[in-house]
């Protein structure tokens, strides 16, 4: 069985970091994975998306068809909304509440959240606030990954090992802050369930 995950946000929010963590963890656990990404104007706050597919068997395409995503993990509410057509009926969406206001006519935030909340399986979290609270404002992506870890077919310890591997060149302090953010996201969702 394939687990299909869409990561959505804007440049600089750590979409590709999450994809790398998932890829490393899948590889280290003998799972098959395919990943694609689009990040054309990401340096200027443009949209970034990544499709991550994880399976115990062969995967023949790296793109997720519409209506087949098990999870949309969004760093930004409007970008999360953009990918809802990919979410399957029983799929989950997890997103941060903080908008990235990079366009003049950003849609009404209440309308965005009402649409996101209309999906039964959702966690709409103030992940940015949690990241700041744990001491790493740039780790919003790791808070959201922690919030989603119960939906990903990779053991938590494997995800943490992948975080350690990816951030090892940056030193133990950065590793610890990112693991702390991951665990804070996991705890936040556990409290809601």
C-alpha cells in the first residue's frame, strides 16, 4: 500500500527539508519512496510543493493523482487550500495558521479557514507559535511534521534518526532544537485526540 503525502508552502518554509527527512527515514527502513518537487520562484516567496510517496513495494510514479493524497502537510493556509483537490475523502490535512502575506490580494483568512475546517480530518495548528516557544522560530516545519507523524508509515524513532542525520552538519544544538520542535508538534496533536 502506498502512502501519498503532499507538502505545500512557500520558499523558505522548509518543505524540502521535510521531504528530505521523509526520504532518509524511508530509505533507512527499507521502504520504497518517490519524491518530486516544484520550487521555481521559491527564493522570492513563491509556491513550493513536494509529492512524497512511501510504500513497502514498488512505486511507479512520483506524482500523486488528484483525489489520492492521504495527507496534505501545509506550512501556509492558502497553499494548503490550493492542494485540497488532491486529498482523498478520508485523507488528513495539517496546516499552520500563520499566513505568508506575499501577495496584495491575499484571500480572506476566515474563508480559507472555514474551507479547511470543512474537512473532517484536520489539524489546524499555530505551529509558528509552538516553534518560537521551543526556541527555534524556523522549525515550524518540524512542529507540523511531528503533528503528522502518526499518519506517516514510518516509526517515530526513524523520523528522529533522519532529523539527526540531516541536521548533523549544523551541530548538536540545531539537532536538539529541531527534535524538540518535532516532539512539541506530536504532543500538541496527542492533546487534541
